[in-house]
C-alpha cells in the first residue's frame, strides 16, 4: 500500500533549481531482435565558430537505440559522412545493411541563432521520407535533437515519439553525518539535464505531473503531518492544500487539470477524495472502512481506478469520477496495487505479486488478460510514457534502488542508475512538459 500511511515526519524544504551534476545512466539490457538498422551521420557544422556544446547526431542515435526498436550503426563503420542529399551514395548504405539514413547540418541564421537541418532517407528506395529545418539556440540544441528523434520515430513506426518528454523521480543520498537527504528531481527522458525541485531532510513521495507539465504535486511531511503541495516548476512557487489530521497523500491530476484525486483519512478511514483546484473544495468519492488509496484518472476523466483492501487483499477497483458504487477490476493474484491507465485507456499497469515477488504487469481491460513484464524481486511505482510505448518503474539492483523501464510488450528493457544514491517513485511527464 501507499507509503503515505506512515507516521508523519518533520520536513525542511529548500528550493533549488540548479542542475544536478550526476545524470541517470541508461543501460539497455534487452532489445528487439528485429530492430531496424539505421545510420545517423554526424551533422556538419563547419560554419559554426567555436564548436557546439551538443553532438546532435549522437543524441538522436542514442534516443533511437534506447527505444529498442532501432539499431544504430557505429561511426567507425560508416563508409562516408554526407551532409547533403547530393553526397549520399545509397549503394554504400545498402552494402552495410542499413534500412534508413539520417543526415544533417547546422548553420548560423541571420538572427544570431542556429538552424538545424536534417533529412531521413529510405536507403533501399533511395527516397527522402521526411526533413525539417528547426531554429535553435545553443542552449536548446539538446531539445532540438530530441524533437528530431520524435519526428524520425513517428515516421518509421507510426507512433508518436516521447523523447522530448521528461521524468520526475525521488532520490536519496546518505550524507557523512549519517542523515539522508531526499530530493525530487526532474530530468529529460534520456536522464540528462536533471534539476532539483525540492530538497528535504525527510522522505518525499508521490510526484504527480499536471496535464500541461508545468506543475508537480507531491507529498511532504511538515509540521509532523503529511501534506500535499503543488509546485510550479518555472518559478518554484508552491501551494499547500489544506492539511487534515491523518493521511494526506497520493495526489493524481485529472486530465483537464481542474481536479486532483487524493487519499484523505480526515473522516476516519482512508478514502478517495476529489479536490477542485478552482474552488479549493473537497468532495468524498469512496466510503469504506478499508484503505482506499493510489487513485488514477482514466484518459477521458470519467473513471478513477484505485487500490483498496476492502476485499481482504489489495486489489484494483474503479469508480465513476462523479461517485457511485465501486467495482473490482483485478481478480488474478492476491496482490495488485499502484495502477495507472495507459494513454489510450485500454490497459492499466500495476504492481502484481507472483510467488512473493513484486512485478510490473499490465491488464487488458477488455479481455482481463494479465501480462507480467518484469522479473524483479521488488518492482514498484509503474508510470506509462505518454505514447504508451514504455513503462518507467523503480526496482532493486542488489541493495540499491534504481529506475528501470520496460516496453509495454515486455520486449525492451532498460536500467537507469544514479551514481552515489538511490532513486525511486518515477513519474513520466505528459507531452507538454517543457
């Protein structure tokens, strides 16, 4: 069950938006055997004085390889490095067994900015599939690289890319004095550009993105009781929801951003409540003597799923966002918790116990089929990518908590490690989180 039911602790918060020195290191542990061969040639930048802070082609190549659906050719194996269509000899790339080719160049524009140009080719047809010119500042080159990756991914797979999105997560680091420092951090989907949003001497938990990606809600412990805060990322300004006696936890934003579903125990048992962001009023949604927690909204905003032990064991239930009778969703296994909807609303991901081990699984809401995706001992906190292709979660790597990701079909797996600390409770951002 949600850790918000632990006893309250004192929280001291310090806002810090400086970059965090250590990026999450991503290791691909399993890919697809039929991954498409692709070459991303280094982008020409001969007209740029002083060089560039980002190797755009390398970022794009890494993005595509990280998806598990593409196999990038090493630069050492490239027979040439064209930057224009006229320089491309398709026979060379056919001989190397490449399906697609990406070339590009970066040139200065008249306004003191940069213009990033790229082209994607089908090697065997000898045709351009897509190409764009994207303006950028030097500081924005990595973002442009992720945007290019998104465009290529969508063109070749038919699915919208998610490389330009971000992720929030909680880190913990043991200090020399024996105390532990906790942080909520936000980083790009490839682990770079991490920024600290909140620093605390006591645990933080349950980060939840607003649908526009401009705010995070989370649980903190201040004044010896749990409280829910909503913080604007750009300014650092935070707002505390009214803190009731007992449990205040598990915030989850509605798709339209007007409401938060959360867990409160102010009326006795832990139940799901709806907080109206505009009127700042609370509405009780469930009424049970059991513990109801971990709510998540359906993409259309009509349903809310949540974890409850009202049947004796933690299982997933659903209820109309307008109230009414709750119905049970999961029936396989004695433990199912921490569920969230896929972006298309057809599936949910959840923590599913198998032979005493806690794994990440998906449930097809139409067929009722449960698909176990991971093989860890203690996998938790699953969060879908906004395109539904991957699921981010936390797991144990030895005695250390790290992040991991698995594709929604279980074929691609990654590990995301933070050097010198532990990381848990990830939340993948919506598309607008920039």
